[in-house]
C-alpha cells in the first residue's frame, strides 16, 4: 500500500461505474441498487458476455428508474483479457460479481491494476485475495489503482465493525477485539460454488498465504494477530463462541496492520472471529459438521453432488430474504476500558451485500477518501466514509455499552 499522488478522479473515463456480472443473482441486485442510488450526474455501464441478457437487465433497470436509459453495455468475457482491458479503461471503478473468483477473477484484477482503475468485488476466497496481492499490488501502487476485495457480507460488517469498535476505545493502546456473528441467512448458487472451490483447495490456499507473508512489508513497530480460542461462553454477548475460520478475521487484522497510522488499532492488536450460538448443544453439532463438511468436499463426486443442489444464477427468494437478518457484535478492550458494539442489518448474503458492494463503488468514485493505492481493505480505503454511507442506507453501527 502506498500513498497516491493525486485524488483518483479520471474525468476522461466514459463511466464512473461499470458493473460486470449484472446478469447473475448478486450482480442483478447490485444493478437494482445502483440505478436507485447513482448521483444524478453519474454515468454507469453493464459489462457481460451475453448481449441479449445485458439488454434484458437494462430494460428492467429502466423500469426501476427511467432516468438511467443511457446505461452503457460493454462486451466482456473473463476468458478474453483484451475485453477486460477495455472495461478497465472505460471506468473509474469496476465492480465485479463474476465468481468463483479463483476461476474467473484474476484477469480483471490485473487489467484494473494496469489501467489505474479502482476495483471492488465480493470474494470470500482467501487464496484469491492473497494471489491478487502477489500479482498486482506493486503494479497498482504505481498506477494508483485501489483494489478492494471482499466488499460484501465477507467482510464489510466485520472490517468496518472492528474499525468502529477500535475508534470507541482509547487511541494508541494495545487492543483486543472479538467479533461474534449471528444470522439466519441461506446461500445462492454462486456463493455455494465459490465456497466449494476454495474449500477443495486448502493446500494452495495455505501456500498463497505463506508466500504473501514472506512478500508483504508491514508497518514498523506494529503488530496485528488473528487469534483462535476454544469454544466458550461469552458473558458480554450472552452466546457460546464457535471459532469461525472465514476470510473476515484475515481482513480485519490486515486493516490493523496496514492502516496509515497506529491511532485507530493501536501498536499491538489482536482479533478473534466467532459464530455466536444461543444454545450449548449447537457447539458440538457445528464443530462436527464443520470437520465432516471439510473432509467431504475434498472428494470430487461429493463436491459435484453438493454443487448440483443450487444452480448458478439461483438464490433465495425476495420473501425469504425479507425474513433474513444478521448481527455482528464486537467486544473490545484497551487501556482498562471495554466497549460492546453491534453492526446490524437485513439479509446479509444478498440484499445487504448488494448495498455494501454498490456503496463501496460509489464511495471510491465520489468520496474524498485517504490518498492510498494498491491492494486495500474496506477499512483502509474508505473507513468512516463507508460507515456513514451504510448507516444512511439503513445498516446500523451502535455502541451497546461502555465500561468504565
Ligand atoms: N462475500 C459475500 O458476501 C457474497 C455474497 C453473495 C455473493 N458472493 C459471491 O459473488 C459471486 C457471484 O454470486 P452469484 O450468486 O451472483 O453468482 P451467479 O448468479 O452464478 O452469477 C455469476 C455471474 O458471472 C457471470 N459469468 C460467469 N462466467 C463468465 C464469463 N466467463 N465471463 C463473463 N461473465 C461470466 C454470469 O454471466 P452469464 O449470465 O452470462 O452466465 C453471471 O452474471 C460468487 O463468487 C459468490 O461467492 C459473495
């Protein structure tokens, strides 16, 4: 990560925002959100491989907001790098929901890094983020591109929630935060296929993480650690904690390690990421289910059978999503003070994810953010501006209690 020389405005680019993947489930919801929230002067395009499908999406969007009938359509296929370069050249910010990212994502990140174009995605695949760091961070630092992965439920509520919690604790002191997630959400085809892809590649994932650790320089005199505890009762949140090995903990600690100053997270930061269960009996069931699940997806025919349960392009109905919610509670301590905070919203996987992804792109395109470039996190790239946007859009960030 380096400081950018100038503010990332690219007046010569035809579009402020280009969305790649609008014909899919998460991409369609993101397109709906964008046409209702793009500033009046904002210019937007959809990119994809199938012109007929793109035109159908544009017709639907014009029905939602007739003022956006001039949405551009760009041909782009993730197997055709030249088409991705054209997309990157045409936009200030590229949004992509074309996943699994390990399968389809790398060439677009490289094109955005080369062309100095800001980039946001929905990946929750740790190996993809580490490989993109190794392949593109140095180029992006030179061109000024901000490459921000994991701009959905993975990992915005956790990354920005940890930042919000840290900002409610004494500055510049050693700090410990635990995050506790609860939700009743279900999956789309794209998410299921992405999770299966990553879980079937544990060894390459660990290799990429270790290559990254060797290559990455970190801020001198600063420590940030991801800790894993045993399941236990948490008196503050009133839940049983089950360690959750998702990408979120890595993103939070990366934010702490690479934040421009030690003011927010302090010189010695540790974070643990957990699911919160109300009932004790959920704990052994979850741990056994996790171990059996990981073992099962290493077997290709089992993986294929699971993948067939939800087809690509399918996801939970509007009715199901309206009944879905999430909370992430944080308990932070520093210099003898404890703070208990909560981030809360509706359907995390799709309704809120589309909002988070679109607001991240709009923040990069239109807000006055820190002048940084390279691979960034949502907290380091947009921080408070994105918290303000999401709060205005109906998600809540709140302090529940302080001691003393
Ligand atoms: N982290 C989170 O919180 C979160 C939440 C939701 C989703 N996600 C991730 O978002 C991604 C998308 O999920 P989804 O449910 O929206 O998937 P989906 O419905 O299957 O959509 C996939 C999209 O990718 C496009 N695509 C596939 N191959 C392509 C290619 N070669 N070139 C160009 N476009 C191609 C499809 O276009 P066609 O219509 O032309 O086939 C479609 O628009 C997944 O990786 C998922 O894990 C993450």
